[in-house]
């Protein structure tokens, strides 16, 4: 059971319209073959001036909004990406469009570059990084009504980590216009106070967190677990390697395990992939358990790959692994959707 009416796809009906708001960024990842600690002089830390000659540079596409949309596009659901980027977004836009993402609602800044994370990792896996917000700060200028008018209405808005003012504006607009929304503050949770979190949560159709964030939400808002459930439709809590727990007030929780990964390469973007699969399952009217299974399977592909958008979804392989974990009856439900 879901909180908004998802229309089954047919020739007579329009596709389900899910907008995903969130950050759009690129990651510049470098490796230093030595140890940062060897370069630090204890009594000169107040005047540090260092430059590290790095061995490698990897530029990866990222940002939670773009990552989620990429995953949905891989599954064949055409999501609407809502966020802000710079004039340097052209190549990234083309990549997303090739993978089934509607990018027409991305705001392009006239003066700022696309958000960027620059990080150097040493031989001990210590990191020195910087995050440039850039054009992301202009996401607060985007009006969801404009997006809805362009596509003929919105069935759900997923509000992911972004410029904090943008997240609040999108939430308030969804309430005012009666658009169901999903609250997913993730990385922004640490900087938010209780009042902000309560404002982003109240009335959400879905609340996404990991297990630690779930506890932090309760601590900062002053709400206990039961009070959180009274304020949202469905609470979705990812549990790392243990899978995901889905809770609704007055109902027994649903726990979904993860498929066994073939390799554990990089956990970055795993949560975004889960959300992509879950939202796609909702768009296909699969129900909460099946949507969570789809999300866990997609997340497993990401943990086996270096980079948040570098995985490939091969239908037969995907279905084989899905069937092995969740059974033939579950696989039969998603087989038609994937085709």
C-alpha cells in the first residue's frame, strides 16, 4: 500500500511523473602515494603550507539527485531531475539524457560552476577534501510549479540532499500544492537543527534515512519512533549489509535482506541506488516490499563498482541474481517491468 495513486502504464495513460530534487556534482578524486602524517611538523601546524604530488586523478559524476535519476533511468523509468548546475554541465547533461533522465528542469547558473568535491587520499586512506557548493546554491530559485506545468503534473517529489533553503522551499511548495513528497535529507542532516528537520518531515509520504540518521532524527526533533511514524506515511530505514526496514503506523514492519555481493569495491552511492530502485518500484506499483527488493538489488550493483554511475544493468544477469535472493514469484513481478 502506498500513499499516492500511481497510475499503471498503458497506451491510454501518461507515465508516472516522479521528480527528484537534489545535488548535482562532480567528484575529483586523487591519490597521494605517501603519508600526510609524514609531512606535518608538530610545532608548525599553525602555518601549514603543503602541496602533494599525486599519482592519479579520477573525475566521477555524482550528486545525490543525479545519482538517483541515473539509477531510475537504468531501470527504464524516466525521472525528472530538479537541481542547479553551472555552464559546465553540458557533457554531464548529455550523459544523463543518454541514460533516460529528463534534465530540462535543471537550472543553469550564469555565474557559478557545478558543485564539486575535490579529495586527496594518502597511502593510509586518510583524506583531505574540499566541497565547492557553486551552482547548487541556486536550487532555491527553482519553483516546482514550473516543473509540474512542463510535464503535465507531478505524482511524487523526492526531496534529496541539496541547498538547505531549496529543500525547505520544495517541501513547503509540495504541501501547499498537495503534491506527495519524500523526505531524504541524508548528508544535510548533520548541519540541521530540530526545527528544520521537523519542517522537512511533517506530512512526508516517505522518510528515507540510514540507521544512524534515524536515531539522529529522533534525537534532534525530540520525537520518539512512534511519533515519527505518526507524522509520515512510510518510514524507510536502510541497515547496511542487513538490508532495509519499512515501517508504517499500525502495521508490522517489513524487513528486506540484501543480495550477496560478488565484490565489495566502493560503497559510495549505494544509498542513492537503493532509492532509485525503490522509487522505480513505486512507479511500477509493485508494493513496498518488492520496491525495497528492487532497491537492494540495484544498490548491490553499485557496491561492486567504482563510481556512483559506472555500473551497467544487464537484464538477464539482474533477474538471475534477483531470483536467487528473493524467489521466482518476486522476480516474475519485476520481469515485465524491466522489459
